[in-house]
């Protein structure tokens, strides 16, 4: 059996469907492709070859497999703001986001700032058009639940108390201090950003 380098581990080599080899996660793989292990129905090439002894029929492009099995992946949420620079600065300061791109849509007089988390790679898109109005923003999660549409954006943090204190110290309005969530084992808190948009902070224990 030919030895395989780390670069040849299975994120580029997967079995064909007709072979029906049961592949599941939890085999100690690193997510080198950044696709999320929970969606990668793969194991190492060495393990596959050990089961089948046949390497030729197991080589196929990864993209078709991902398009069938991975489904849609969350990319970003858009938030219209009155002060683009101030809101971008606040979210970057409180949540560790960085600016991925800034662009203009001239026919609409629309400015866009796309923020991204450098490690987790989720995005927050901030949009601004002159003359935008705030509308009726809910003051609490309970009030938000009485209105159809998006009610808040949520961030999972490592230290809930510290994140809550940091947000408030940087101008957020306290809405709900850290407390148990209705979801078992989860802690949550709510603030409103400097423009009054509800932001949930939560902490989920690591999955075992």
C-alpha cells in the first residue's frame, strides 16, 4: 500500500456512492478544507483502503459530494444602520470582527461594510443609505417576539459575563443580564447595540 502524505488525506478522496461504505465524522480529522466536520462524510484514505483494498475506484472530485451532502451554509446577516463607521467599530471592538470588504452601490447611494470573524468566518453585513429611518425597534426579546420578521442577532461567546460587561462598557444598553436560557445547559444575555438593535450573547457548553 502506498503511503499517503497529510495533504492527501481524504478531503479530496471519497468513496463512490455505489460502494456504500459507511463514512461518519468523529474520526479525529482536522477540517483542512474548512467545510465543517459535521458535514464531511469522510475518513482518511488509509482507513478506506484498509477496508476495501482498492484505491482506483475511490478517487473522485469532492465538489459533487459536497453539493449533495453539505446543503446550504449560513453566510451572513444584513443590518441597516444609521452610522456605518460607528456601528462597524462597535461590532469589531466587542466581537473581534474585522472588515472583509467595503463597497458602494452608486445608483442606490448605498454603502456596505462586510465584517467577518477571522477564526469562525461568519459575516455581518452593515448597510447604510442616507435618509434611512430607524422604525420601531423592540426594546426586549419578549417585545421582538410579538413582531414578524428578524428579532435579533446572536453571538456564541466563550465567557458570557465578560462579553456582556464588555458590550455594556462600550455603549450597549443592558437588556437582560446573564441567566439560564430556555434551552437546557445554555446561558444567555441580551444587550442593544448603540443604535438599539437587539443582540443576544450566549454560551453553549462544548459538545461531547
